[in-house]
C-alpha cells in the first residue's frame, strides 16, 4: 500500500509543482485514532516546493490524489497533516489478499536474512530457576522466534555455568550436612535439593563471619578467612586440578540439577538448539588470556593474577585470572564467544539475553574481544532487560527468598483453576481437558504479562493482575480467541471466502486495517528485539474484535455477503491472534 501511495504522491507533486521528490522526503504514517483517515502525509517538508501554507498545500495534494487514485475516497487536512481515507473496496480486496497468503505476516529467508545466535537462560548449577530466570527465558525464546519470523536463521543457545566458587559452595555444604540425601530419597527435584545446600552454606558462612568479627577481625578479614569459604576455594582449586573425588561429586550433583532444569524448561515451553558448558569454555578463555599476555594486551602481576587495563577506554582494570590460576566469569565468556564463532563461522550476530545489572560486564567483554583482534566483536549485542520485582520486594538467592519458577507456575495454574471454577464456565468439561486448560491459562497469563512490558523497563509482576480475564492480559486474549472459534464452529463451514462488497462499516474497516498491520508489527518487533510490540498489537487486535463482536451481529446477519465478510474477518483474526501469541510462546485454547 505505502509504495503505491508514495508513487502516486510523487506523480501529483510533479504535476502540481513541477518538482521531483524522493521517497525519503515523504513522511507517511498511520492516521492517529482521534482523526478520520487511514494514512497521513506530513506536509511540512513539502512547503519549500509548494511555496504555500500547510493547509493550502495539503488541500491541493489531497484533491489531486482523490481525483487520480482509484482507491482513495476522501481526505481532510489538519494543519500540516493530510489524512487520506481508502475506499471500502480497497479494504475488502486487502482482506481477500491476506486470506490467500500462507504463514501470513512471516518473512521468508532471503538476501537480507542473517545468521543469528540468541543466548538466554544460562543458569548456575547451584540453585533452581527463579522468577528472574522466567523473564530471561521467555524474552530470549520470544526474540529468537520473532527473528525467525523475520526470515533469519536463528540458533537458540545457553551456556550453563556449571563450575566455579558458587557451585563448590553447594557441593561443600552437601558433603558436610546432607548425610547422603538424593532427589530420590527426599522426593525433591534435583535443582531444588542442590539449592537447599547453597542456602545452607550461606547460613553457616554468615555464622562464621559473625564469630570472627566478635573475635576482633574486620568484616573484610572475616569474610576472607571464614573456614567455609576457605574450604570452598580449596575445592575449586582441586576441581581445576582434576581431583577425581571432587569431579565425581560435581558430576553427580550437576546431573541432579540438569534433570530439574529440563523439567522446568519443558513446562515453560522453551528449548535450545545447542548447550555450552562453562567447564569446557573456560579453558578456551584461559588460553585467550594467556595469549593476550604474550601479545602485551594483558598484564600479569607479581602474584600471578592477570588483568586488562581499560583506563584509556574510560573504564577500570578488569581481573581475567586469579592469582591461584582459577578463572572468573569474564574468562569463561571470552572462551564461549570464541567457540561460538568457531562453531558457526557464518554467524552475523550474537545476542546475549542478560539483565541490565550486567551492562558493564558486556561492555568490557565486547571491548576485550575487540582488543584480542576479533573483528566479529562489533556484532555482539547485549539484549539488556530490567529486573522483575514483586509486591513483596527484592529476591535474594543466597538467603532462599527467591520465588521459585516451578512454584510460581503452580500458583498461576491454581489461580486459573480457581477463577474458572468460580465463574462456572467449565461445567461439563472432562477433568483432563479442564486441567489442560488451567495449565494453558495460567502459563499464558504468566508469559504474556512478562512480555508485554518493554524489555528495557524494570517491571512489577503481580500474579493476581496477570490472570484477570479483563484488560491487557493473556487470558483476555485467549478468551477472545476461544470466542471466535466458537462462532466459526457454529457457522459449520470449512472455509470462509471473502465476498465482493462496495461498502463496509467502520468496525469492519478498523479490524481489516489492524490485521493488515501484522507483517510490519513482526518487522518492528524484530528490529527492536521487543516481544512487547507483538504483545500489545495482539491486545489491540483482541480488543478491536471484542467491539466488532458486540456491534456487528455475525451468525444472525440476514445479508449473506455481509455475514460471509464478518466470518472471514473472524477467521483471519483468530489466525493472527494464534500466530502472534505463538511468537510469545503462548498457546491458544479453542474452547473456554
């Protein structure tokens, strides 16, 4: 539509003012809802050509366009804005064109396609996934799916932080206090059992710090000299030295955690194409660090630690290897990045989905990769997102005050069940079908609420608000989809063809116009790495259909052509809602 309209505007300006204008000089945008029209031309940039006022210029161009362009029926000028209205026939034809397209809205792989790797989740193996991980997983997964919809080749990955001092803390506490407990003996998921001992370590560590402070040590001395932390550091050194006993315990406990993670991922509906493990990638990172020393990029100090001086880049000095030779997170991230580009040489972009508290870390990472001579460092991108808060406050893993991901999903499903049973809408539904619906509604509410907020913004997650059947929520959109499916079933037709009509009402027009915006919505969401663009478009579509449903009788409409049009609009709306919500990882019910 825009290309055809641009060409017509260029021809009219040439006729009126004997001047040529490039496409970049024409500012076209959707008409604001509070004005009449479909598309708006901003007239101000054209005044130097017309030599007239904004109103005169808009009037002249509008009159010429409506006279010459078949699909334009009227126009109005508001100051420097020319609002153009398309004919009913144009919108009916547009609906028919859309209905003929397979996988409507998605872009096919072509010349502009890129090879993109999206990293998300990337947990530590010392605790279960929590609320923060949920936003991370949902955001990374959805961005990957949106990029696929834009025609790019996408690989979804995670790096599992399976080594380091935090993992040794859980291992040490289990060794000291567990008395051989296992997931089988306790009935706990493996990640929850290991997380239990991470909390136990912190409790004992704090006790020891307090005792040392009471004996005359400073707080810093107490933290460094507490027996628990000394033992954990010794365990880490043994692990890096290949101690068989430590490695055996590490493999056993990590195995428990992986089984727990897989269960959570499956329920959350996210997946990965490839897994990287810090226990492998940190070795490549150490090699890069040592090579950087040889090249004079990094500095090895007297105590054996290795640093990168970034003061000339406006940053501080960054530790890359500790004095005892053990690696830090930066070591691992350097190695992981190199391995990924080795695995996929044609990779055009590497996206890291990580919270904004790590903004500085990624600036340093990309800078150091560049200093090491990797040209692809400029193609690394940190998809930074805001933290998730709860009405009850901030979470702390060490203190065991996090909101466990599994518990939260259980709570969402139970809330969906309670609300559905209270409304009495599921009477007569088989228990198995009802339970599947509760799962769909509960997780749909969770996913939609997490993704409707711009990723850059910090968000407050309120479980009760997220599952409300009214307002900007997943269940409202799911209910709209189920309502449309009910209408289509009652119509008892296999396909819904678009009839030829010369006139349609404003509700029909508004829905078709909104449906026509789906491809550009997917494109914008991909450009901005923002599922919120998809989420809020889908809400507007569901809301618009709700108005259409109440204002435009469908099955009782006597005019068969009008009835056919409304069924076609309904069918396409259900298709687009399901397609858009699938990009968010949300499943749509056919019945509610």
